[in-house]
C-alpha cells in the first residue's frame, strides 16, 4: 500500500505493552531508496529519548486511528542501544542495534518484505566528490548513505532544462518500505500543481547543494498525469504515469512478475 511520509509522521507507536511515543522522522538508504529506520520521540517516557525502530518490527498500521504497532516491549526498547541525538547514525551503532534485536542487517537492494531497486551512489562530482571521499574514510563513524526524510524534504528539483520546484514529500510502500515516488511542489512554475517522479528517473543528487537533478524536461513534467490530494495512488494511476514518461514500471521488475509460472494479465501490465 502506498502512503505519504507526512501522513505517517506523528503516528503513535504502540508496542506489546503500551504506547511508547510518536514517529518524528525516517532514515532512508540513498542507494536503494528504502526506509531503514523510523525515528521515534519517546516523550516523557524515556526523558524525550530518541530511539530507532526497524520496519522489520512493525506488525500492523492503523490509518484511521493513526498508530503503528510493533512486536517489541517497552523494556526491550528501554534497554536498546542509546542513539545520541546530536550525532548521525554510525555503522557501529547499526550493528549493535541489529545484534540487540536479533534482526538482520539490511543488504544492498533488499527492501523490507521484498527486493528493492539498486541505485548508484549518485552525487555531483564538482561539489560532492571530495566530501564523498572523506565520508568513505570516516564510514565507521557514521553511515554516509543514511539520509533523513525531514532534511531532504525541501531540496530543489532541477529538470533537464530548468528548475521546477522542490521536494515536498515521499511516497512509500508500507509493505516493502521502498520509496516509490517523490512528491514535487512546483511553486511559482505551475502554481498549485504537484507531480510525482520515481527515484529511477533521478540523474544525480547534489547533497552539498540540496538539489535533485532529474532526467526529465519541463514539458514532459507539465504534461504528466494530474496529481492532487484527491488522486488515488492505485495501479491505474501508476501505469498512466510510467506510460507518460515511457519508463518501465517498477512492479514489472519483481521476481514474481518475471516468473512465467504465474499468470499475468498482460493488457493491464504492459505499458
């Protein structure tokens, strides 16, 4: 099921013996564009301590009452590795975190519940090259591929021929926790108009300059299927979107779709 990050943000988080706080942010892997952790503010329960929750711990989500349930207890979370609020997440912390909960460290390209897409580590060589090298040297101190959705929201979007607005939200599949679309607000370019792009259509990201460059022209974007708050993010809309951009749909790359033993309605899937 596709959901917007801004909707899930501030959902209550319930464990097996009560509520533990609210979701405040998400960390995603910028190589696979998959959510790796939910960042939860525990409020007065743990003196406003910030804790990470892996999607592997989630057992259900209630959109009507706005809460997420995990298969953990308060004591488990209270005794979990402490995440310092003023420092980024290190690889060492992640190893301790997954060892404590007995959950698997994520593998490149593997999303929660399914196989994700693998993207190159895309960066602007002129502005990010030296910084990227330094990041790799210090990778034991922090994970350079882990990004905050809150921080990345607001990044400028640059089409192949002009700037077009900013990144306003992320649309994720809450079964696999993969980011399938970026929601773009076009600001003064097309007042009141928003559109969706897939991480597949990104040329590169300049993390230093807070800008996302996409392999699309402004004309292509202007003529894309209309996206509003009332738009149903179903397979019909997704098909129209991919067909407009003449791009292969992500669900066609899934192993179960490629398996010839499974019957597929070609008329509905072929673009």
